[in-house]
C-alpha cells in the first residue's frame, strides 16, 4: 500500500504523520474526536494545563477502549449461555 503524509492537529500540537492511504479517514475522525474531548475538558477545567487536558483525554479514550473490550469479551459467554439454554429446553421438552 502507498503511504500518505498528513498533519494532524491535537489541541495546540501539530503532528506530521506517514500513514496508509486507506486509513486516512480513520486518522481524521480520530483527530476530530480527540479535539472534541480536548474542547470539552477545556470548558470544564479552565485552570489546568494543556498537558493535563491531554492526560484526561488519554484516560477517557482508554476507558472507551476497555469498555469495548469488556463488551467483546462477554460475547462468547452469552453464546454459551444461549446454547446451554437451548439444550436445557430440549431436555425438558419445552421446544
């Protein structure tokens, strides 16, 4: 795949990056989301530094990632419970 050079701006910082062309939309959307979080925290915490704001944004994104992982991790459990429920219904003649 061919690389694309882009510049992302997060808060007051500009980052030159070299990414895969087919991932540009992902990076642009991530940039928008991070900047939205930065803006939200700047409104609520006007007396803390930009570095602290970015730390809060990092924490918020980590929480989102872990929530997604937790939801994905329970899917096999749900499937197993459904399978056992179906099996139990068959054994009891409820189907």
